[in-house]
C-alpha cells in the first residue's frame, strides 16, 4: 500500500479536480492520473468516471474517504508520539448542537485554540440526530449534543442535565398548556423538524390533544427569542438559553408539567476511533470549562 496514492485520492476529492490536486500536491497532472490508475489496479475498482469533460468520483472513491482520513489521523498520531511533540497538530472535525454552541462552547473553543494553535478546527452546527449519525459514519471526530438514544458504538461523557422550559412574552402569561382537548390560538416558534426540543413539545401537544395555530421555523435561537419577546408565539428551549430574559422579565415561563423535562448534554466519539492529541486536548478543555 502506497500512502501517497491515498493522499492523492483524498486531495482530488477535496479540491474537486485532478488539476487542482496536482497544484496543491506540487506535482504534474500526469503524476496524479498515474497514481489514481495504480490505486484502481491495486483495489480492482474504478475510482473516477468521465462525464462530459469532468472526471467524477464513483461511490467506491467516496466510500474510501472516511478510512483514508482515519489512516492519516493514525499516522499523525504516530508522528507526534515519536517526535514527542507537546503541541497537537492536524485537523479536528467537530459538530455541536446549536444551543450548546451558542451558550456553552465558546469558552471551550477559546481555551482550545490558545492551547492548540496548529490544529485546524472544522466546526459545524447540527441537530442532535445528525451529529449522532455523523459520529457513527465516522464523518466527524467529536460530537457535543443532547443524548438522543443509546448507541453502543459511541463513547459518551456526560456534561450535565439541562431542564427545558416553555416561555412566552408576559402578554401571554395566562395561556394554559396544562388543560387538554383544546385549541390554543398561538404559534410555536422553533427551528427545524428534527430539533429535539421541538419533537418533545409536539409529543406533549399530541398526548394532551392540544392544537395550535401554526409552527414557525427559524434558524437561530436568538431569532426565536426575539420573536417570542415580540409576542409572536411561544417556544420550548433549555432554560440556560433564556435565563437572562426570564430574570429581566422579558419572557415568562408557562407551566407545562409538574417536573421539567431534561436533556443530557454529552461529548461523544466513535468507540473504534483512535484518540488523537487534538481530541484529547479538546475533551480536557471541555471538562475544565464546563466544570468550572
């Protein structure tokens, strides 16, 4: 196995063409083409097909990408171990749930970047189900999200139970979501359909046979809060995201259940993944910042 060929394949897929890959690898395009042909011969598969004037990667090429990334991570780890380099390098692929990213993780990122300036941080905001699936598919290294199931293939570290709260503007303080079998003329303001808070609140509505006027989908938590404070509807979020507004009287908590529902915030990685120095340092930064 020639690692240079695998690196060439990864570079083509990342850059989008043979020519751009050759430029990044500082070699000729014919060298890139030759290495791909050798790789195809070695594995007995076709990695690219010509469609029009473009060379398009096949499923076989795309399926190799996660494994190539893992190999590069292991190689970088070996290199750092041999060199005894105390400063992590390489790439860290991270996905975080939006509320956690907005309110809990900025201080962690600040600490991590200060301690690991040479790590290329790839950061995405995703919903919890997407993060879990990305971890299982080895598309990211670490996920910070609310636990949405028991996955034996993931190693999880808990970072607290977070209560959820139903809030509205003070003008809607008397709206009753406790009594069932009714229509409440308000809108529910929340983000995408797979949002775990949304799914939990909609489940309560179904159980109580409560209907509402509409559901308004917004992307950011701050936009949701601003619209709720403007008396546009109600929302259901982790309490820490609205604590400031509740204290200031800009939002009002509405009763929903005798005991608030809670969500477990976790940091997770695939059980089969090699823990790189960058991953280890990020987890350490997370523990220090969230336990402080």
